[in-house]
C-alpha cells in the first residue's frame, strides 16, 4: 500500500470509517491488479502487443481531454 494514498484517505474520511476506507482501497487495488493483467493478456492474445500500447495511449488521450 502506498503511504501517500493512505494519507489522502485519512484526510477524506472521519476516524470511525478510516479502517474501512483503507481496506476498501486495498481491495480495489488488488481487484484492479488482477483484472488489468487479465485484460492485458487477452488483448495481447487477440491483437498483439501493439494493441495494448494503442489502448493505453487512448486512455491517456481520454484523460487529457477530460481534464
């Protein structure tokens, strides 16, 4: 777990729900780690390694456009 992430969580939630918030954040990171590896593997299998880079570039462009 990233210390900076925990520090941000502690400023966003109250003391009573801090443990639940940190736990939920950890579970979310774990699930996304598994799902992203699965999706990247599937994308490599179907479209090749280049397809993964194109999808990542599209996400970065989308993030820049929405900000």
